[in-house]
């Protein structure tokens, strides 16, 4: 009998998209798998009351759902498969710190990195190649770590054996929501200069990733990927103090607001801490000003990211950690 606690996921970055590789790291978090195979089953008229005579597998596809803490180290996988691939870490002076900047192209399609993911238990292991993200959600709330949720798509399910003796990414650490600083400013140029203390109680950001494109090319799985556009959709809960009141006025006026969320973790090297930073230009799409949280009046604000001419950006996500390469 297979034991649920013995399930695991492992991941490896592909050198060539769609060519499976051995996993390089054990995956922290929860991974579930669903087959999205499609079948040809016509309803034939054959002089019988039975409808179906033929069942033919016509398309293979696997959906993998990941949820877990948004670890500073594992975020490199999620951002490279869901926002933009080909990003390299930049060493900070002569320190052990590396800066990873995910700023998607807005005038040309983005290209994801792809991964082979192994999963299963002590009874059976499978692998799926050409994995990338259809969407990525980052969310946080008080007394919690920031979380990551991904809708990952892959080509097919293949029986395998786990790559042996793998460990977690080095120095695994989650960003803590309570340590996040929340900034709102009127321009991209001033972004990150005005902290809004004791205001943000929770936040959720969803980024569209890439679509799986199926075309006639002699295979029974998807052929390639396609960019879906870059707009973040999000939701914030704000204490309805004077700051919340200003944001309500901004909603009614249709004013673009510039938001920075920055969370620091442990010290990497002199002057450099593990960091998750999210910058975005937004417009509010819905603002409900009289909610309640812990006996306090709060506002529920929904928003979308928008292009800013001055910054020539819509959003940017920066991670700083001690990894010189994607693990």
C-alpha cells in the first residue's frame, strides 16, 4: 500500500525545451497532478441505443498544481517558468549575494524556462517534461509566510524512477509577510520612497503565464508555448486609516498608483539580505471601503497592473539570494 507521506516532487531545468532531464533538487511544498488528456469519442448512429464505440486518445497533457511557501530560492523556478526565462543572477559587488530581476518584455513575447518534474511515492514515480506555468499567484497575510501557487502544464506522463540522493535548494528560507514594507507613491520615479506603515493586512497577486499551444506537427502533445500578456490582477486589504482614505479617492479618480512590496530575510553578506521585491503600477478596479477585520474598519481593494510610460514597465519582481545559478 502506497503511503501518502512518502510522496515527493523533484525538479530539473531543461537545457532543451521538451527534452527530459534528471532532477537536480527536491521540491519543498505540495504538488498535485491531474491528467488533462483528451479523447476522440464520437456518438455514432449504428442502429443501437449505445452511443459510443470508439475511444481514441488524441492529446496528452498534464496539469501540476504547486502550493507552498514562496521560498527565496525556489522563486527562481516559479518566476522563470511563469514570468520570464533566461534571467541570470548578478553578483552584488564581491559578496555572496546575487540579484535576480524579472522584468517581462512588453513589446515582444517572453520566453519561459522549462523544467522536468518528477513526482510520485515509494510505489511509483512519474516524470513530466516541458513544464512551464500558466499562472503564478503570490499571496501573504499577517502571521504567515508569503505563499506561491502555480498552475503548471507539462507534456506527458511517463513512468520513471526518482533521481536519487537529492536535497532541497541550499539555504531554503521563506519571506515573512509581517516583515514586508508597503510603499505607495504617485510616480514610478518616486517608487519606494513613502512607506505606508500599519496599513496592509493581506495581499494577493496573480500573474498570467504562458499558454500551451497545440499544432499539427506529428505529435500527440502540445507543440510550444505562447505569451498571454502581462497584466497582474490583485487584491489588497487596507486598514481604513488616512492612507486608506487617500487610496479610495485615487480609485474614484482613476489615478494610477505605484506600489512596492519589499520583504527582507536573513543576512547573506555585508549589506545584503535575502529579498523579495515587487514593484507595480496599478489602477484600482473595485474598492469596498467598509469591511471589518479584527474589529477594525478595512477596505478591500481590487486592482490591475498598467503600463507606465515613464518607467516603461508594468511590474517587476526582484529576488536576492545566495544562488549564483538556478538550482
